[in-house]
């Protein structure tokens, strides 16, 4: 798991595209992690409706129908608006403006080499993705992250390249625009605000790093800055950049927060995905959940009840890996291989576990669905908080890039 470097905000940003009802794959892959993170960090979770348009621009009704259903599913899964800021991407115009500004400095080759660009074109061969929006969506992701100066972005391994692109874009922006007029003088003024003792220590540590390459001195200086309570954020960012002889850090580089999520299998053994039609949605009626699990395929070599089976070739085993403890897994392995248990017996603990997991989620979802005004107020409050945070960043970006004039 990546750690946040000193000086980076302890802020987490993550989003989800509204392209249909959420299912168990979303719950185990994303939502359970959000619930955990919201109690540890300052979290911003957003509805990525602009991102949904990059692949579903021909079906905008799906997006419109899915936005509020998705927010209800978030709340039902335990995402707490008192502990996290929930908002809709398209309601915060600053995302789009920063995207435009970053596009002015981002080499085209950086976008073309993002692994998911060609991968998704192959996976979604039924859609025309030869659009400017699809090519630029990784940069829009970068804008999403950088507009909130997020220190961490929870991702799976397949998304690390997107965070690395964001780091490169932030680094390039800071290199181009971090050298504000009178930068050294402003840095010296900021040092004085630390107090005599801390100012002296900061200068000594900076000298040790600049002249001797002392990495330990650099780490100590960063920690010293992190503890400062009497200097403004702008001055603190300026001094983080000054430490290494560079300019002011306007857009901090985020870290990828690698998240471990169990692979949530679909009903056919493949990854759970709406495109495979193998999902169990979070609000699936219990009777339908039970029917789907009872009729899901098993080891094809086990034709009769008396035939021994191989759990490793059975989609049901993948569900046991997610839901069962070691004792239950041993029962499955031994019972299936010796034909002491049948496939329906093997499925029953999964049926019980899935229904038990979904029951409280569905109860809360029903409550929120009955009070749509409360849900919309939650998002309105989140939009306001997100807008304020985004505008703070954008004001500094505009000033740095030469667009800070009024009138």
C-alpha cells in the first residue's frame, strides 16, 4: 500500500460512473472500502457523470436514471454524508476548467500510452470510442484528483497508470508555473513566519539536502513543515517546493492507495459485470437472488450427484472464497471431491450469506428511496463543499497560469 508523503493532504478522492444499478461487485470492490476510508481520512466521493458520457454518450438516459439510484446505493451501503463529501461531478464546473487548462500542457503521447485507452476500445468494440472525450478521459480524471489536491486515490492495480499520469501532469504544471515572481523572497518571508528556532532548523536541513543530498534531512524538514500551524497553506506549499530547490507546489502529486478487494465472481465464473449479464444487484429481490444462485452453473464434469467434483473448476467455489470461513471452505473441498455433498448443498451457505449481506442494505435503500428530498439535500450540501474546495485550488491555478486578472 502506498503511503502519503509529508506535505500531502490526507484527503481521499474516488468516483463511480452512473451507468446502471450497482451490484455485489461494486459493493465488495469499492463501497466497502469507501466505508472504511471515510472514518480514517477526509473523503470526497463523486458521481462521475461526465466520465459516463465518454462511453455512453449515445445512451444519456441511462446516466440520468442511474445517478440517484447510485447515490441511494452508496448511502444504503454505509457511506456517511457526515463523514464524507458526496457530490456530482458535472455540478462542479471547476473540474472542466482545470481539465481545459491541463490539456494545454499535457503531451498527446502521454494520453495515447495509457494502457486502458486501447484496452477499453477492444473490450467495448460495439461502441465508437474514437472520440476526443474518450482519449482525454484520463486527463479529466487527473483534473478530478488535482482540483481537490487529494493526497490519495484508492485504486486497483489496473488503475495505477492513471494515478501516475496525474503525478506527471502535476509535476509538469508545478515545473512550468511554480516559479512565481519573487518566489525566493516569498519563501524567505514564509520561513520567518515559522519562528526563529524552526526557521533556523529548516534552513539547516535544506542546506544539508541541497549541498550533500541528505535524504534524511529532507524527510525531517518535510515533517517539520507538516507540524507548522501558524503558516498559511500557500506558504507551506511554497516551502515544500523550496526545500528541493524547485518552485512552489501548486498541485500536490497524489499517491495511489492500492486497495485489496476480493475478486467478486459473476454467476458464470467470469468477473461480475452488467455487460456479461451475470450480476446480483444490491436491490435484487431475495427470491430472485436465491433463484439465480440455485441455478448458477457448477463443475461441468459433475453430471450426477454421485460424481466427484473439482471446486477449482466451479463458479460456486469463487463465491465461497469471498463469503466462507476456512472451516466451510474445507467442508466444500472435501465434500465436493468425495461426492459427499451435492451442488445444492454447496450453494446453500452462499445463498444464506448473500441474503444476509443484502438484507440491511436493502432496508436502508428502501428508506432513502422513500425520502428522495433528503437524498437530494445530501448531494446539494456535498456539491457546495466540493465547489468551495475546488474554487480554492482553481483560484491559485488561474493566478499561476496568468489568468488571475479581474474584469
